[in-house]
């Protein structure tokens, strides 16, 4: 998989839009090829000082950081070590990863390998897949699926032969391209048959329309049905496809 990296906060003035650097390496394993196995980073719990100000502990130097007025940011920068600490969960479809050089990275939740952007580091961080809940019951056809809209992983039974609705973003997608393509072709084929029937209807009944105006109602109903079939065919053809990561 291609390497990826993105900075969190480049400076204290741009803390809203960028990615920071933060650290620690206690949860990271080193390998002989120069890569490291990184763990997902979660925001530390809030604390309150004697003055009642919301505080968090810097994940690098353990200094208390005042986050009053910064609650809308995802990360804050420590004034002592200039590293970043997350104070909110990562955006949907993203996750925080900590490099041993204290650089805080943000990447897609399904990423398996990222590169540290620091010029003095440039390590490759290998990410292990998220652990599955062992209490979840297994069923034939149950698979892990990555949502095409928000990139979150959810469970879906591929034997149901239906569209999948992501529990995170609530949007619908096709699990694998086959289902959407098959449905699109079915609706397109029926639309062609209805079009032929409409043409036959027009050619055989048009001379009688002056005597029987109700025939126009049949024309309108047939054309609306034809347009509905074409719409459904385009709907399935343009539907986003969620990818199957593997069985449970």
C-alpha cells in the first residue's frame, strides 16, 4: 500500500487546519529494517486546575496545557516542548498515529503504512489493523467492509444480497461492484423492453387518439415508468462501492 503522511499543526497560528507533532514511543515496536509498528493515539482525558480551567496533559513532556478557548480544535501545541497533543477524536475516517520522534500524524483509518514527514526522521510506520470485538457473533458471509463514503469499517453479511448502510455516516453503498452493476443492467434491460412497448403502443394506437383521448393517459403512464427505470439504472451505475476487507 502506498505510503501517506499529513502534518497536523504546522504552527500555533494554524492549529485548526493542520497536523501537529507529538510524541512518546512507549507503545511502539522497532524492527531491523528501519520500520516501526505504531499504535493508534487517543486524546487524553480532560482535567481541571484549581482555577477551574480545562487542562490536558502533554503526551510528550507531561506538562499541563490550558485548552480554554481551544475546545473547537482537534489538537493543541505544548508551549514547553512545541509538540502537539490531540484533544478531540480524529475526524470520521481518520485516526491519529504517533511516530517515535514525537510527530503526531493523521491518516486514513484503513491505512497500513505511513511515512513520517519530519526531515530528521523519515521513518516508515507500519500500522496493525484494528482488533475485532471477540464477543461479536460470527455468521456465514459476515465480513469487514470499508465504507466508500467515510472510510469507516463496519460488519456486513455479503449473503444478504442487498445494499449496505454504514452505521457511522448512514449512507448507502454497494458492497463490491457486482451487485450495483447487476442491478443497473437489470433496470436498463427492462427500460429497453418498456421503450419497445411504448413505440409499439404509439404506432398502433395513434390514429385512434382523436376518438379515444384516454389513450394519452396510457402514453403518460408508460413514459413515466420508462423514466423511472432509466433513473434507477443510473442510480445503481453511479453508486459508490464499499470494499470488503476480509472475513471475520
